[in-house]
């Protein structure tokens, strides 16, 4: 654990010394504040639109931070050749990988807290209540969803040679899962075999990232999820991330470093 | 004297990129050992198999056949790296870290107690003359300063064995002199050093024993004085003769042209 924590501390230090996070936070703040300052269509429910847009920006920003941070970790180590002095220390490749994962996940978690704090302040300013339970649940689910995304991006960084191609592929895959993946089984019902079987199988194979999206509940002030489904989703995230990390470790341990 | 490095009948094959050939032999039947307190020069032209052999010693590459041990421990065991320091050729360390943070990170991987580590950082930064730059990010460093930061990271665990891959490559004369002085100081402290370099004058000055490998096989091994006496020419000429550039070497006294 000592080695994993040491590697993760470097990843976190990198994140707060780079400007990506600050730029995304400032952009989200600016866009939300500008939208909040105009009273479109004299709609009294404008605060819901504002919350919806702010949450969408938070989701996009968090995915950008998580994917770009994790996708560059190992390729950057190889490109700058720091992987050699690092692995010449008494540390295994699996520990390096887990350290990278933990660092990216914790860094994304800190970024999420900042984003959701801003969101909380904005919605509290426009609405009288502050449903802390719902917000905490949303942040937690969002953070655990990012664990799966980070594990996928780390695996991708070991499979695809260039970080840029890995970034693009990860964004497409994650966006595809979030937008289409959750509806695949419904689409499959109206299809003939074998397409129906293939699509259904794909639905069950793809990580169910949609389970972690509780934006609607926040926007419409619905009550939080029950404890059972909430913890089931968290456990699902840990298991899925572990599967991708196991695959990444397998690839990394067989990768020739030259 | 105790044997620090033992390489026995080592063979390393890589998948070949050439059409019609499945494998490329990078190292073939290499056997050598390095004794405690020696500075061992590891020489050979580019592509001779020096870096591959070092990569085996560092556990980056698994040998196809044969074995290698460091302090009697198989190089595949990560504990073999506990008493080892490694300076790779042309590495750009984490540019967002300061040398102090870099050393603290690597020190944690060796589980050095905090108080001991802080003292060690002060000593090493003084040794490599980076104490004035200890709070500056590495991205602001010159090439010579980066190389000295690299040497500092190789020394953080007070290693008994140092593997230096072309430590003076790309440095200006002052940078070379500083690195050479540090190596000389380490030699005086009784460290064992495996040293790869194309600067044969430097090797002649520093090394106790040298070996010359060419096309993956050991061609010559002995003390610098032995080789010079046997071939009756300087080390550079010995090297050229061994790797097949006989025409570039002046004739031996006695009129025999080689």
C-alpha cells in the first residue's frame, strides 16, 4: 500500500499543478453564472434549467478531467522515460498501475467536490432548500462512476500507443455508453435474431454508467435513491473498475519496455 | 571480494520486425560477474546489447535463457532492487516536481523513515550541487541539472550497486566533469558501479574492469591495463579492433598491421 500511495501522491500533485482543472472549473462557473443572470422567457422554473445545464457541465468537465488525466499517465511515463527509474525501485508494475488509478480517482474526487460545492451554492441562492442528502448521494455515485471511467482509460493507455487516440476512443466509448448503452436492451426487443441476441449481450457486457446518473433527481428535487440500490451501484462500480484494472495489470505486466 | 552482479549464459530474444525472421537475438550466451567495490565499464557499439543486458538486470526484460542475480537475488524478484540505484540515459524527470519532492517520492518507495529521508535528501542535494535549486520545479532545469537530479534519485537509497547508463551523454564539459567527480567520490566510498559509456577516455580513467560486447556476445573482458597491454594500444583502439574496425587502428609495434 505504501508504494501505491506514493505513486498516487505524485499524480495528485500533477493535477493541482496543471491548469486543466482550474480552466474547466472557471468555464463551468462562468457559463452557469451568465446563464443564471438572464431570465429567459420570464419562466419562474428557470432554476431547473440552470441546474440541468450546470450538472451537464459538471458531468462533461469531470469526464474530461478523469479521461485526460488517466489516459496520459503511463504514456507520459514512457515518453519521458521516467518509467525506468520508477520500475528500477522496489515497486511492481501492478503497484504503479494501482497508484496511478488511486491518484486519478482521488484527484477527480477533489475536483468533483469543488464543482458540486459551486452547484450547491448556485441552487441554494435560487432555491430556498439545500437537499444535502441528495447532493452527497449524487457526488458519491458520480465519483464511483469515474472509477470505472478511469480504469477504462488506464487500460486504453496500455493498448493504444498514442495518448491522443486513447483520449478520443475513451470519450467516444464513454459517451456512447452514457447516451446509447442504457437503451440497447429496449432497442433489441424490436429486432430479429441474431441482432437481438448480440445487442442484448452487448447491453449486459457494457458497464452500466447510466445507473450513476441521478441528475434528474437533483434537478426536480426528487428524494434520494433508497439505500439498497445506492450501495448496490457503488459495489457494482468497484467490481467493474477492478475487472478493467485487472485487465490493465495483465497487459502492463506483459508489455515490453524499450 | 563478494560478487555483486552475476550473469550466467544470458540469452535475450526479441520478436523481429524484419520480414521472414521471427526473432532477433539481442544478447547471446553472455556470462560475467562484477565484484564488490569495482567500477565496471560496460562497452559496446550502439545495438550491441548493453541496454538489453541492463534491462534484464533491472527486471524490465525477462531473459529467454540463462539467469542473472544481484547480491545473490534473482533479478526477477523486486527485492533485488532494494540496494540498487539506476540512472537511465536521457530521462526527463517529473517536470512538475521539485528535486526535493522527486527525492521524497523515490525515498518513500524504499520505505526510508521520514527523518532519515529528509537528512539524506539534504546530503544528496549538496553532493550533486542542487541545494540552491531544491524548491524549483525540474521543468526550469538545464540538461546538466536534470542529469544531476537523475544521479540524486539514483543515490536516494544509499545503494551498494549503481547502474549508470551513459551518465555523461549530452552534457557540456563542465557537466561531464561534475558527474565524473561524483562517480569518483562514489568509487572512493566503496560503491560498486556498472557503467555504460561511449566516452572511452572517461572509461579508461574511471573503470577498474571493462567488458566489450558486440552483436550480443562478449568479446573482451579484463582490467583496462590488461586490455591495453594485450593489444598494445589505447582503450579506444582496443574497442575499434574488437568491434571489427581494424583499419582504423594503427599497426602494432613490430610491424604487424591489424
